């Protein structure tokens, strides 16, 4: 291969890598999730470490005990620990309470 071909190939690889990083960064930016209004499907799909069972437990707890007043109240839900709360703290929010 000529020097020009190597240079062009190197540029293409670099641009592809930069594009891949850019697209990956968009995936990391998640929309806020209101733990007082989100349904189980939303909780399971948007939160890290939360599957269908834990999402259902969050909704059941909210229905039995009323709206969450603080994010730390999630720790009262069986199966939700400090690690899970910290993984999701930046996207969790508490909307208006009744």
C-alpha cells in the first residue's frame, strides 16, 4: 500500500472510532425517571440493576405506602440497595406528591 492509502485508511478508522464513541455517549444520557409515576416497564428498561421483579416491587411499595418522599426511600423496597440507588441517582427524580 502506498503512503497515501495508509493515511486515508488511518483517517477512516479514526473517524469511525470517533463516531462510535459519539453514539455510545448518547446511549449513556438517559431521560429522568420519576419514581412516583413510572410504571414497572419504564423502571425496568431505564434503570440500571432493575429488572422486572424489582420494578414490580417498587410499584407495589408505592401503591401500598404512598409516593416516595426522598430518593433514599427506595432503600425500603426489598431488593433495592445502596449500590442500585447510587447507580441511578443521576436520573431519578421525585415528582409532585399528592
